[in-house]
C-alpha cells in the first residue's frame, strides 16, 4: 500500500508516519502544498491520498476525474462534513481520529477491493437478485446497458434513446423500439416474481408492494449506482 499525505501540521505528519511504520505500509510520503502534491501524483501515482484539513484544502477537487490515485481520504475539522462526502471521495474522518485507525480502515478497504468479483459477475448477480429471468432477451439488454453506465464518468448525462437504445440496437442487432420493449418486459416480470423485501434491500424506499415497477431508466440508474458504490467502497455483498 502506497500512501501520500498532505498536511501542514508537523505533529499530524509525525503521527501518521509512525502509524504507517507500525503497519508496514509499503511507501508513505508527506507533502505540505497543493502544487507539490499534484506534481508528485502526476509523476508517480499513489494508491491513496489523505488530505488533511479538507474544508480549507481543495487540492483533492483537481483529482476527482483523474486517475492520480485510487482512493481519496479526507480529514475534517468539523465532523458534520463527513456526512457530505462527494462521489469521488472514498472515506472521510474526523481530523483527530487516531492515525492507526484510519490506516487500518484504508488497508481493510484495499484488501476488500482486491477480492471484488469482476463487474460482469456482479451485474449478472444483481439482475438475478431483482428477479430478472436469465433466459429473457431483456436480461442481456439490461446487462449491456448497466455495463455502459458503469463505464461512463457522468451517467446522469446519458440519454436513454440516443445513447442506450441506439447502442444496443447496433451491438445486439435490434431496433431501438424492440430493445426498449424487451427491457421493459424483463423489468416488469422481475417485479412480479421477486420478493418485495429483496427489492427493498436492492433499491431502498423507491420500491414497495404498492408501487409499480420503475421505468427502464430508473431501474438501470439505481442498479448501476448500487454496483458503482459497491466497487467504490469495496463492500460487495453476495
């Protein structure tokens, strides 16, 4: 595990370095300024970046769309900020949290990520858990659609007709209307045959016994977001 810490607090730097030595961290580096951090990560990407005093230090904002590091950890003065983490951030901790606890949490997260199954397996598993029959044409179409959403940085900008259905029509040799109807049929079938408690576990409060099946877009975005979160947090649940 290779960790880069940005902090201007000598005492915090010392405590994190000591914790890293105790845990046998492969490489631990500490820098004091945004420019130094960005330049170092550009030359030599680290697995994890820890940003101290995150309320006032915005260097991590420059990395949310760039592969400079796999995980971004923020340390906050105000514990309330931890509840408002953006999508690009892996964990948030109170600034005075013991460094050994923070590094152990990161280590556990990295180990769990390595044991995550491949995306195709996860997508199939989640679709089956929602009740989509594997023999239906819509199963394959939903699977391909979720793969598309997972590969896009900003899936909220995806247009169903122009991007999803048109792509499916090209790759699966179907017209867009047929793809849309096949997916719709698969989703409705899933919601008729699945246990409502399983659906609530998967989709939360957005489904219940008295709610209709979600739209194609709603179903895809909810499931893709769940899978993306599982990979980001490294907490895949079989």
